[in-house]
C-alpha cells in the first residue's frame, strides 16, 4: 500500500531535519544512515525508500532547500515593494530566518558543490533584482562575487553564534552588494 503524498513529504522532511542535526555535529563521513534513521525515528528500510545513501540524501536536501528558497523569493516578489532597498531587506531577513541554519551547515562544511549550485540558482534572481546586464562580460564575475560574499558572510555569522542582529547583517550585505553593482554600472 502506497503512502499518501503528505505522509511521504513529512517523512522525507523528518529525515532532512535529522540529517542536518547530524551534519551540524559531524563531518559528512560521520553521518550514517543508522544515525539519521534513529534521529528521524524511522527504520533503515524507510530511509532506503527515499534515498540510495547519505550522498543522495544530501543532494536531495540541497535541491529541496534551493527550491524552497527560490519559491519563497518568487512569492515575495509577487507581493511587490516600493523600492529595491525594501525588497532586499525583506528577502534577506526572510531567507536568513527560514533557511540560514541549513545554509550555514552546508556551506560551513566546505561543500563547494552546494556553493556552486546555490550561485547558479540565485544568479537569475540577483540579475533581476540589481538590473544587471548579463551580457556585460563583468556581470558574471560580479554576481559570483556578490553571491560568494553572501554565502561566506552567512557561514561566518552563523558559526560565530549570530553576533549581529539579522536586520543589521542584511543591511551590511545590502550595502556591500549595492556598492559592488554601482562599480560595475559606472565602469
């Protein structure tokens, strides 16, 4: 008998949560199917109904995280804003509040594959928000710089115990991004 889609999604999310808790405490090699299954309170066989191994789980967790983030950004875009600054503050604060810990865990372990996935996924949104001409040869470098800076900032911020309020962190990031874009547009 097949499980209902809602039950499958809840079970999958429980395993994602368990994985992130394990990954926060261990290296990827230290995260085991048994540990994730125990923490998620599911059988090992249930784990294998969803994932082939830990590497498949992390790949699906990364894809799910990026899909959720982009979906949330699109939802925020539909709400509309009076100005770009207001839009960026809302995006930044909402994304950090909702996904900051998972982002920091993935990025903090030095997963360059995830960093590249995130940059690729966020590039169209960044291009649109900052109205960057993607045909400009410097545009790709600038977008990569902005997104790499954001990911580094989030990782250090989270790993240092969130020493700055989210609003202040997002405001600092916004200033850095705006300054970087202004340099590109003025060259």
